[in-house]
């Protein structure tokens, strides 16, 4: 096979095997990303010194190539409820390593067990699962299921929502920045304000909506909780107008909010529930939706409809094994109760900081799904960064705080996609009070050193300047 030319500095010149891949330096990894992956994203990560090379992980901790330990309070955007490389997940995968992983001309043994367990732990009459590989795929499947089961076409979704970036999921994701470059999107998708029952009912009254899809807590919207009772009343409205209620629990599910599923906080029983992220135990890509027998039969009942929606990798042995083990670990280690207890403690301590430091605008969340929103710096801050930080200084205070946490305190966080002035705190559910105290102390140090917006923006600019002048 001919080798392609045009390598960049620090790039190996031939095909790489695994040992060579694991031996790549930080500079080589960065160069390969810039040439073969998303160059702009690589540059963005580099500017704030987020391009570290992590080589080991266990539980809540990760270590970089220099041996420094970090606390992961990002948690894979909710995919690491069990932490990194949980030994029981890895052990379970070892037990099935000789089984066929993908064999469609059969009925999967582990998939059958997993479907049984999901039916037992999810709310209400949810019974029949479809397995896929990601949250976006789960949403795609749920939309198709709703249309097929109801014969209707409209999907109602919420402003500020995030359901994924594949075409159908993107069509019900509530931020124009991600939608506009790909228009026209899937038709008959209608947005309503999150938490607004009047607007929802108005949209439902035409009786044309197949489904209303909603996050019990908006994740990428900035960790936004709806008004008390909203989900329960929205569910009642959907039932009144013959519309299916889809709960997107991709990020909120499996103990994250101090409930096994966030909709249980209001005793809501969805018609369809989307699952992913931590369902794979933090090791395997795994997604699913689960629905009632009645809805499934209306959409896919009968052999002539059995193959209308399928997935090559969906339900494979490895992914289902990881999911089966993950559910067992959640119960064995009481992670739901842990999330509730530690989450309450964390929120209390963070709200104490809010009373002392004006940079911290709001603390909100439930369980271990917490958002910190920051006040935006003024135009003067942009001037003192010499235009280098640009939009970071004016709109992305969250990224500057995240940079301080990483670079000075060894704590990994990130801002939310739909509100970049919010950083999320979503550590693995095995987090301890001592870990929480370390994060609170780090934030206190940052706020004390940067009481003004100009100081924060200048610190961010210095980090950018350093990354530009001291590249490896």
C-alpha cells in the first residue's frame, strides 16, 4: 500500500501500530490532530493549555504524561457515572471476550438480559428496548418510533435543548448556531420555551404532534432546572392531546441527579425514554431507547415491520455486557444515594461562595449535575487582552475559569455548549467530600485572585500568550 506524503514536523512517516501510537509525544499527538482531525478544535484546546496528554485513569483521577494527577469533574459529560475504568466493568468484558460480539443472524444472549433489566428499573410500563451506540442515535430512534406509532409528523422540542448533532436529533436541538449550517433540517419540528406550559399546550392543540421531547434538566443549555411540577404537567398535556412524551435521560440518567432517572423526581412515566452515556459503564459506546409494549406494537409490531429500524453494532455483546455490569455496580455501590448526598453538600458549599464573590452569578443543579454561571466581563476586559482573547474575554468567562482550574489546580471541567458562561461540574458518582472540598477551595482561590473581570480576562490572555510562545 502506497504511503501518503506531506507529513508535518513531529509526525511519524509510516503506518503506526498500537505500541507506536502509545509512544507518541504530546507534540506529535497535537500535530496529528491538526493534520488529520479537527484542526480548529486542536488549536482551541492548545490556546488554553487543554491539549495535555493523559495516559492513565482510574475512578475520579487521571494522570498526564508528566505524572501529574487531575480530578475529573467533567465526567465525560455524564458518561462516567461509575468513574474511569471501573474494575468490575473491565472484568465483565473479560468474561465475554470469546463470545461472538456481532452476529445479527441470532438473538443476543446478553442483550436479552439487559433488556429485561432495563424494563425492571425504568419508570412505569416501559418495557421494550432498542439498542444503539449513542445518545443521538437513541433520539433518532425515538423520533422515528413516535412518528410510526402515532401517524403524526410534528415533533415539539424546547429552546436551549440539546439532543445530539445527527440530522434528526439536530432538528430538535434548540440552538441556532448548530442548526443553521445544515438547513433545511427535518421538517415539522417546532420549538417552545423550556418550562413554559402555556406555549407547550398551544403547540399541542392542533393535535398534529407525534411527540414532545424534553430533558428533565437541560444539560448543554447550562444546567437549567424546569419550574417545579413542569414535567408532570407537560406529561398530562401530552396525554390529553394524544402526543407521546419522550424523556431524554441521556445525560441525567443512571443516578446522576440523585434519582435513578431524573423524571422520577416528579413521578413522571414517559412514553419513550432515551438512554446512553453512562449506560456503557464509561467503557463502551452504548445507547438505547425504551418504550411501552403498546407503542412498540403500533410502530413495529408484526414481522413485516420488524426490520424498519436496525443498527449493525446495536446490542453487541461487549456493549451490552458493559451496560449490564454498570447497572449492577450502580446498585451495589449505592451511587444514586451517593449522588444525592454529595450533591447536596456540593451545592451548599458552592452557594456559600456565590454569596461572597460577584463573579459567580448563579449556582444551580440537582445531585451531581451542577452548573456555575458567571457574570460576563465588560468591553474593557477585551481591550486589556489586546484583542487576543477576543470572544473568550467577552462571552466565555466559563472557559477562563475552567482554564484556571485545570492549569493551576489540576481539576478538569468544561463549559456547556449552549451557554458558554456556565461550567458544568459532573464528577463520577464515586466522588467524596474531600474531592468536593478541593474543588471549592480551588474556586475560592480563583475568585479571590480575580475579583474583577479584567483580572480574569488578563489571566486568560497570559495563558494564550504562553501557549503561543512555548509550544512543544
